[in-house]
C-alpha cells in the first residue's frame, strides 16, 4: 500500500508537470520527471481536447491546468489530507461518474479517491475524455504503486464499493435509484449567485466578469444570477462586463447569444443587453449561455433567509461583506482543495466507506 506521503509526493510532481502549461506561456522546464515522455504528448492531448469540444478553448484548458498546478503543491496537499483522519485499513474501489461541462471538472474527486488510499474506476463524459487519462498515466510513472489502482471505462460500471456521481437533476434521480445499495455522493445541478448591495467598486464589477464569463459560464461556480437592490443602476454592472467583450468572437458563444436573444424577443420578454450579454428578470438560478438572470430584493435579512432556504441549489455566493462563507468578486474559479463541491466533504466520505 502506498503511504500517504508517497501519494502526496506523486500529486505534487504532477503539479510541477502542469506548471509548464500556463495561460501566459507554455514552456518546457528542466528537471521535471519523465518530461521527455509526457511534455509533447500532453500538448497533443490539449489540442485534441479543443477539437473534441469547442467550449474547451486553449485558454480555458490552460486556465484549468494553471489552477491545478497551484493547488497541487506539497503544502496544499498536506493541509488537504490533514483535514480528515485518513487511516484506510481496507482500500475500496470507488467509481466516479464525471460531468463534462468544464475541463477536468472531475479531477478533485479523482484526487480525493487516490490520495485517500482507495482505487478509482472512472467513467468520463464524452465531452471531456482526453486530458485525465494522460495525467493518470503520468501519475503511474512517478509513483509505480498507482499502477493497477486507476481504471477508465466506457462500459456499465461493475465491481465497485462506493460511487461519486455528478449529473443533472434528472440523472441524479436515476443515480439515486441505481446506486441505492452503495455508499454514494450524488451531485445535482447547482449554480452560483452574486449579491449586489450598492457598495461595490468599479473593480468589483470588473472582477465579477471573471465569475460570469470564465468557461463561458458553464461551470457550477459560474455566476448565473444576480440579486440587486430595487434602485440598482445596471450601467455599473455592464461597465464591468465590458472587460470581457471579446467573448462574442467565439463562434459557439455568439450562436448561443443570437439564438437566446431571438427566443426572448419572440416571447416579448423585457431584456437589457450590451451586444454580448443579456440580463433578464427571472426567479430561476440556471440561466442560458450569454444570459444572466436577476432578481430584486427589498431587504438584506429576507434575502439571507431566501439564500439559506435555497442552499441546495447554490454552489457559491459572491458578495462583499454580506454573508458568511461568501466568495470575493473574481474568485469563484479559484477554489481551494478544501472547497468541496456542494459543501460535502469528499475526504470524510472516503474515510468512512
């Protein structure tokens, strides 16, 4: 069995490997283990991932890799693993059913299972199937004891002891029925919101544009809904969003913008828009691509009550000195390792199966 320190060391080496692929510069670094085998190959996988899924732009993939290279540092991994008592006497086979909405969206679960000492059986989304198997192979090279502990399958899942599954609200019902006899974490649709109080600066709204537009708004940590005071001037919001105006140059995003705008106009909905983003008053949390929903609130206490009541639908709350556990403007796509999806501690779950 691999010691916890060996597992941490292996993932830290993977982090060092990923540090070569940043948004600013892709550069081969000396003294990275097995670089002669993996560097050019990973560049090719990045290219294939882009070709397979046009939402996975090069910048979005590199942004993801940059985040993971920062997270997979020895100090961060030590803090992560020390947060739960991981003393696995009898390793299990844990199945992970991954989403494919953003690059490497299932990597945190993959990391959690392996670093806990279990074996992993991965069923990937067809939208994101090129990057993770390559990185898994790198892990097997830097830590040979991982060999035989990582399996990828496109078939029906069999021979597993527990499952972590991510999907829509509809597929979650299927997962809950199908895996009812197994220890499980079943994740449903969640969206992120921003609370505007009127005390925000121009810089706050510019930072909010990152929360709105990163990954084209496809992540569960992407802000899809605003709560605004009655007298809010949306010019402040649109001025901040202008920093991301070039997003309309992406053909797939532009097509979605045109389509959703046509649907709204034919339905005679009231809209505000700036040529690349529409905002619409709507009580829903999940907004279509190129659209942000908004809702007015009368007082902060009632809004806090509403957010608490709807907590099962919300991944992140972006705000400035408004509510406990809020996330600063511009930071939703930079989670810490201990920022567990849906607030469910994956490591704790894995320590008890």
